[in-house]
């Protein structure tokens, strides 16, 4: 175990790429003309089964990041839910086994959380290639391990323009993302999660050359105590608007894994 930890602390993304494992892009390409929207949902809560159906009814597909250790627990999705969602065209991604703050763990503990979670999801028959850092918490080891464990991308929780705290940030991520180990996203934390605010992130990108706009959602429910929750009413208004935008060919809505592309890599050590 200790020899592996020493190795993990020195492994680089370049070395991973040389070994045939996807890593970060070497240079940031110009923003794409097309505006692509990725709807992502964290934590695998039970309400996401209904969300997946709402999206599909509107011709939209999303990426759902789940924790294998929570599946089947009260208030969370089941393995059957995930298979049904994947069959409907949604993407299932990894989010660590137990939803931990990765930067607080040793390299070996991080490897277990990231690799074993992905291995377990693959064994459910899911094509798992996208990852999201729980709490947006990571360090350099986390970034390297996300790639080492076979993910083609790892998503953060911010990095794109906000009118209050990030006015110098880009309006959209590049396509492909400039850094596959840290895909930039919109952030609505401490902002009203209204359909108008959500749509504004898309229209700003459209007005500034297009690119990838990735949204981070958690529970879709009415709960004023939950700063991460989005009300069903506002969420429905937003996806209705987004569906009209897609029908008018003003945006394309895709799971994040399809935007990034790449094969479904095995976890190192698996055949």
C-alpha cells in the first residue's frame, strides 16, 4: 500500500496520457460557435429519477453523478433506477463511493473512493466515464487520480461568469474543455435559483461566441433551508425554455460525457 501511495504522489497527467489514459488538454482551443448545454445532477438523490423523466419528456438528456455507497439507501436512487435512466439516454457518472472531501484524504484513500466507486458502477453495466468532485473539493492528487481511474473528465462546481463574484470569468467552457481534470461550470450558490437566472447563463454564452455551459444541480424540491435545492416550478420553467431553445436549434443539450467524448476505459488492474 505504501509503495502505491508514493507512486500516486508523483504520477502526472502526462504520464497517464502516455499510458493511454485520457488527461487534460494541452492547450485551450478557441470557443466553439455552437452553444452546448450540459445539465448535471449531483448526489444520486431519489428525486432525480423523476427529473430524468422530466428531461426525457422534453427531448433533453442529463448527467447524473452518483455515489455507489449510497445506492438503495432511503432517499437515494437504486441500481434499477440507474439502469432505467441510462436506458433512456441519460449519463451516469461517478461522485466517489461515499461523497467525501477528497483533499482531506490520503492518496490511497482517494484512490479507493474514486477507483472503487467507478469499478462498482461499471459492474452494474453502466458506461461510466464522467466524474464530479464532491463539494467541489480536490487537490492535485484528486485530479491525477480521476484520470488514472479511467474517467475522461472531472467536473468542478464553478469557474464560469457570475455577475457578483466572477465577472472576469469566461462565459462558457471551451469545447473540448481546456482542462479535462477540471471542467468549469456555472455556479448558482447563494444566488436565486430562478429560471431567469439559469437562462441568463445560456444567453450570455450565446452572445459571446458559444461554448459549453454546464449546470450543477442537486435536489429539485421546495426547501428554503437547502441552499443547493432548486424549486420544481423554476426548474420546470427553465427546462421548458431550454427545450424550446433546442427545438429552434439555438442550443444543443447533451450529457457531459458526449461533449467530451472518448471511450469507456477500464479501471487500472481490471481486464
